[in-house]
C-alpha cells in the first residue's frame, strides 16, 4: 500500500519574528495550518493576532524565521501569493468616491478575479439596488464591512485571513458571514480567524490557537478537520464547488494543550519586552 | 502590466471626475497663481509676456504638487494602499496607471493655464507645436517623478510638507527645459532652438519612467 502523502501546509510559520521599528509584533511564532483547515486565533488585545494575519498576507516582512504560504515565500512570490490570499482587516479598503459596485468591481479585477462572481457576491451581502449605486462615503461601518466581505467572497481566494470578522456587523450579516465561512471551509479554503470574542468564531473553526505576547502559547482542537487529517485534494475553486472533501481521517478528540514554555517571558498584558 | 495600468488609471480618473478636486481646486489655484504673478510684475504687458514661459511652468509645478498629493491621499484613506497591495496588482502597472491619471489631469490644467498666460500676460505663441510637445514631454516627466516621490512620502505623517521639498528640486530640469522651449516657441525661433531642451525632456522622462517601473514596487512595500 502506497504511503499517503501528508497534507500540505497552507501556512507555515517557523520561529517567525516581525518588528515594527524595534517594537516586536511577532516574537517567534510557530504555526502550521493545513490546507482546508479553519483556525481560530485568539488572544487579548495587542497580543499579535492582527500582526500574525498581516504577516501571513505578506504585508509585514519577517525580521527572522520563515514563512511559507501555499508553499511559496510571500516576499519572493509576492504577486502569486497575494492573488491567492484574501485579508479582511479592520480597514475596508474602499474608495469613498466610488460606488459600492465600483469598489467591488475594482477589488475583484485588480486581483485578477472572475468578474462573473461580482453579482452573486453583491446579492449574498444584500448590496443590490440603490445601495449598489451608493458612494462608499455614505455607507455605515457595517455596510462598509459588508462591501469588504463581498470583495472577499467574489474573489474567493484559497486562504482567507479574517481579522475580527464579526466586528461592526448586525445579527443578519453575522449569520451571512458564518454561512460564507462554513461554505468556504467545506470547499477546502484555508481560513484563519483572529478574534478576541471566541464565542462568535469557535463554531466555525477546527482548531484554536492562543497568541500571547507575539507567540503561540496554547492550542486546542475544536472539531476534527477532514482536510488536515489527510485529505489531499485540490482546493475548490469557488462557492459552487463546495463539499468535495470526503477523506476524513481518524477522529480527533477535542483537547487542549499548551505549546510549551514561552522563552523570553511575556508580561501580563501579553507584550514581550525584547526579541531574542 | 498594461491591464493593471489601465485599471488603476480608470479608477483614479473616475474618482477625480466624482470629487472634482482638480476642476474646483487645483485649476483655480493655478489661475490664481498666474494672476498673482501678474500683479507682482506690474501692468507692463511686455514684461509679463517675457516672463510668461517661466511663470507658466512654475504654476504647473505647483499644480503638480497638489495633483500628486491628491493621488497619494486617495490611497491613504481607509487602508486603500494596503488593499491595493493585497490584490497582487503589478507594481509597474500601478505606477504607470497612477502616473497616467496624474498626467491626464495635468494636461487639462496646462490647457487652462496656457489660456491664462495668453489672456493675462498677452503672450503670443508663434510655434504652437513646440508648446504642445513641451507640454506632453514635461507632463510625462512631472507625472512619473510625482508618482514616484508621492509613493516615497506616502507612509509618512509629514508627507504633505515633505513631498514639495523632495519633488520640486528633482523636477527643476523640466522647469528649465519647458521654459526654454516656450521661449523659443513664443519668439518664433527655429525648431533647432528648442531641440536640445526637448532632448533633455526626453532623457529625463526615460530615466524616471525606467526608475519608476523598477523601483515603485519596493518603494510601495517599504514606504
């Protein structure tokens, strides 16, 4: 019997250190995220969750350590990685003078996405009719968030990096978001969700990792991941190709374990004073 | 690269058409600058006509600073610059697109300012094609250098004050060459009078275009 190839990592961080000036953003993160896995990144404010996602998106370079996203170095293969990764950040990345539809169209076309997915994404997030023709400057914070989510789902990248995705959304939009994440996860998309209110995101994730002081200090399994347990098929190319993973591996019982001592030591607020 | 350039230029020009900053603020500023120069020179139309080429290009430089600052500020709001980076858009295409949008606005402004120097200063243009060529080449140089230095200052909190300080000395060759070509065009000089200055503009444009295409990406990542 031929050995089963291990599931490739979508995101692989080894002893990753990132700095802002001399200020440590990440202080030695080790994290492996399998293709198709959904990982919740939890931790207090300022622990490094946002920095972790920005590093994975290639927006913040590493000072030391290594990072591979979908097997590629985000610095050397910048364009290739960024076209396959989507980041939902605190900012919506919208142009105030463009309408909702123009913003979505530009975001999708700039990322070389399929324009045919724009209309379904607008409908999914309720951005139709007069709202689609409204300049972004006139939108509420929650509506701006919906537009950013519409760009993400229209692009449908292979890795979704969601930074506090539920923030600013009403109950209906939160439900839509949870649906979209579940659909993407079923389609084999790799998802990292950073949140300091885990309740909203826990149900979506296979695994949770705790970031404290710029390091991953603990992790726990929330539900078994089919993809991470050995399924090695291609990532579905869109929401219409969902549900292709069937190679569930051995069941994994939810557990919780620390990832080891924190060299260098983090203070109570989660900050480290120096990077070794 | 060209697809991305067209996409970005279209986006910037659409934003400009909606906000009308160039029409309602930059163009009036250029005309006011010309009028103030006229006041400073006094009522003698001969003196004004003589100084028209230099004053035209100084007004164009001031307008360039405003147009470039506007181009940078469009990408500063709501993390749009990060959003652009995250799309994986080709940096050379982004550079060319933003420069094309700034250039298109400057060409329109130069048309208004040319009308201004004719009406306010009584300037007479003897060789129109030299004016057109100098404006096209000068605008290209100003747009590419402005976009490049705009990106350099984009991430700084003091970018509004730093940009003119960085940009204006760099574009001095455009001011010099443009003024000389305009002088030749206004005095009815032969084409050879302006040829060496046209060559300077072509060289300036080629150097900064190449530098921008190569360096805009790294600047965008580090600024």
